C-alpha cells in the first residue's frame, strides 16, 4: 500500500513538473513573458551566484532534472512491486482507450509506423514550433525600430528577424534532441518508451533542427551580403554571440546530417558511424554560439546524455567473458556470455558489443535472445551476418579447427530494453518475423519456457510464430529457440501454449534442399584474472544509484557554477547591489558551463561506480560464480536438418521432437499475412512484427484497418 501511495505522489509530481515546463516553453515567445513574466521573475529570483542564468536554470533545467532524479525512485518502486501478470487483459474502457492510442493510424515512408499517441504528440510539437515562430515574429516586427540600423530598410530588418527567430525555434528541437539517445534514461520509461523504440524521434528532431538551423545560417549570410556586412562572418565577439562559432557548428551539423541520411547510412554505415561522433564538437561550438543563458534551456537533455555516456564508457572498460559460440550454416552466430545472477533484463532487450580483434572502434547493437530468468548465468545475443563486421566475426570463429579455442576479447554496453513484459498478458501472441527479425521472439519464447514452470496462477498465452526465410539453410535459426542444455521444460511449454510455428522458405523448394550441415559449437578458454561476467553497471538497485548520480552531479554543478560566477566571473559588487563583470568573455562563460557539467558528472559517477566495484569485489561476485556454465556437452544438431527426413538425423531429445511436431514448413511460398491475421481468434491477440520494412508496414496497415477488433499491434524495429 505504501509503495502504491509513493508511486502515485511521484506520478503527480512528474505531471505537474512536466506541465509547468511545457507552459514555460509555450509562453516564452510571447510578449506576456517578454515584458511581464520575464522582468518580474528576474526581479524576484535574482541571485548574485547565477546572474543571467538563474531564471532559465530554474524554469527550464530544474523541472526535467527533478523528474529524472525522482523518476529513478519511481522506477525502483515499480520494479520492486511488479510481478509478472499472465492473466488475460480485461476488455474494459481503460483497455479500449489504451488500445486506441497505441494502434497505428499512419503507415508511410519516411515516417514509418505512427500510432495515434505519436501522431497527437507530433502534432502538438509542430504546433509548438509554429506558435513559437509566429509569436517571435509578431513580437519582433512590432519593435523593429529597436534593432534597425541607419542604412537598414524595413524589409531587411524583417528578413534578419525571421532568420534570427528560426534559430530560436531550432533551439526548441535541441531541448528534446538528446532524450531518445540516452539509453539508460529514467525519462523514457516514465512515458513507456525505450531508447531503441524512440530513436526515430531523434531522427525526426535532427531533420527539423537541421532545416531550421540551415535556414538560420543561410538567412544571415544573405542578410550580411545585401547590407554589405560580410565581415560579420569572421566576427568572434567577446561581448555577444560568436558568428564564427555558429558557422563552425553548422559545418559539423551538415556533415552529420548528410551521412545519416538513410541512403548513405545503409550503404556506408562506417562513414555514418564515425562522422556522427562529431556531435561533441558540434555541441561545443553550438553552445559557444548561443551563450550560457540559452544553453540553460537545453541543459537537461545534454546533462542526462553525458551521465549515460560516461557510465557506458565505464562499463565498456571491462573485458567480458565469452563462454561459447554457436555457428549456424546460414551465416548466423549466437554468442553466449557469462553474466551474474543479479543481472535481470526483459525479453526484446538489446546489447551493444565491441570486439577489438574485428574492429577496435565499432559498436553494434544485437538483440538478446536469452531469458535472464531461464538462463541465470548466461546471456546470449543473435548476430546475422549482413555486413563486413559480422562476416569478419563469422569467418574468424569458423576458422577454428578445435571446439576449444582461446579467449576472444569482448566489451559490452547494456542491456537496454523495456522495464516490463506486458506482452505476457495477451491471450494469444502472434509473432511475425522476416529473416533475422526472429531474434527478439527467441527471447520471448525462452521467457515463456521459464514462466511455464513457475506460474502458479493465470496461464501462458497461446503462441503462433510465423517466420519467413529466403533459404532453407536459414531454418537452422529456429534451433536457437532451444537454449544450450535445454530440458523437458520446452515440451511442457508447447503442451500448455499450443505452440504453432509456420516457417516459410521463399526461394527454395523441398526437392532442391541442400545437404545438411551441423551447427559448429565453440567453447572459449577462461581467464579469471582478465575476464568478468556481465553485471549491472550500478548493481542490483541500479535505478536508485542512477537517481543519486543525477541528483548529486546536478547539485554539485549548481554549487560550482554559483561559486565560479560569484567569485570569478562577477567578482565585484556594484554599490546598488548588482554585480559587474570585469570584461569577461562571452564565450568563456559558456565554456565554464560545459566544463563544470563534465566535471560534476565525472566526479559523481566515478565515485558511485568505484563504490559498486568495491562491493562487487568484496562479495566475490563475477567470474567465480559462473563456472557451472562450462557445459561440456556435444554440439546440438541443426534445426534445419529436421526437415530433411529422419534418415539424415536422429531426434534424440524430447524438446527437439516437440518442436518438430509443432512446426510446419512451407517451401517456395510467402506468408499470406492478411489470412494469418484475420484467422486469429480470441478477444485479445498481441501482434508483434520484426523484419523488413515492407513486412512491418503491411502488418500495421492490416491491424489498423479496423476489420478485426481483437488485434493489438506492436512493431519491434532495430533499423536505425
């Protein structure tokens, strides 16, 4: 009861903080704020320790940092009180409303699949941008005489005003830009999002801000040209905005934007990957351009991103023990890492992997296909060989002549994923995949294997897995449904859920099947002095520790900023009470802000991380607890061989036999998605799809057509 009350109080606090923060953004461009609210707030909230930054820090930075810090407490309480609910959903008004907002209403490129809630928030955000630009222009056009020069005409002044205000509106996009790419964020889970599902918002915001800043830059260049002020392009003012810093920032922005376009990113991923790291320089010159006061408006997103980025860096310094690898004949690899028992994650989570012997700098996200409940000491990721990096890894592993090989140095970041398993509440799970899109469904299947053995009340949902592959050799991917050392629990699950697997091989006929190849399983040597198990970066109570880092680093930043402002930037006090700077450079003030943010984050995060590392060492967790994962069993046979007749393979285990009986293979055919969807009976069918864009869009359109009220759609896409 106490936890419920605490969560309710926190929820209301977040709502009030968010609405207040949003109200300030709405009122900011109006004359009411400029001439009434602003002066009144500056007078009432004047501080000798923050000067011009104080009001913006309070109005724009504090509400989000408050929500981020106390949101961690909320998520901790939610995790503590949450129990897996396997009972069917009630079809009440709340469920119908939730279903309405989550259903796709627009399926089109380049926006992709857009739900009603996304459409509503997108429309409100666009309305905010239009509202802000309109009010900025209305306010500035009414006071042109305050900004017009002697040789400046009215239309030139208006042109300059439009160019300037486009930059102001672009700053609004920047206030939201970094939230979707903060992987360990406490903000995203509060609104039911994950970093991988919300990355599209980062893309949309990036495109909008790029257009606005490009128009802002081009507008000023044209203005300087028509007013014979081209020398302004080389000005780095010590008392106001630096034009040169803005020009350098837009050059970095253009490089990142061009290489992030879908056509470039898919063909030259490495170019996109390395160029996008220019964001650090972009931020620096952008802040030098806008100044400290405007920087305060966008600090929350950048502050939380810096915390997340540094914690990821600390985690990636560890060398993780790779226990084994399974190589499938279809060019699919399963890597099995050692993990601590206290590391828990939800199905469909992802892990970022770096293998220095393949590429020292590249990090790639992969779907986790294991269940932390079923496999307490193993974490597995599935990798489809589709690019240079994955093929180099496959060839490196396939070249081994012995099943026992030397260690492979690996670093990881994560896991990252949803905070709950709501998909388990459906009566029926219809999972549709194409190619490697089956990977997240493997983790769901394994989680259901665990639930089938541990559920006292409720029931396991019925499972229908529809998977499409190009070649018959790809059928071997289905073998990953069975974890290494699987037991008869799989058979129990199949009997409870009426498991139905419909596999489609689109480019092969049954009469033309290739010769079967076994799966190659490799076991890696263990080096306890070097390798470690994957552990939670901040321990078992990670949300509480993250909340402490956010709160302590932000408070430390405020203290340091106040001291620097009062005793270094504004060291002398005017007789009437106001402070006077000693010709302090405009850009240096912004540099102080950035430096103090980084220093505060590094200090607070390092102290907590070292404390957790010490606790882990004292409790003797890590590699010593995972010796049991060295299962000296022979490689299991390829699932692909199930469909080549019993003469070529003996189905020795009961789980294999059960999966064979539940599987139907269709050669030379594509799945009829419309028939499959509308044939699903029952009041509550959860439809999950992961695969090519065309497949996802077709399923989304069918679910949104309204021809079947029992279909609840959700796309799982990792195409960034």
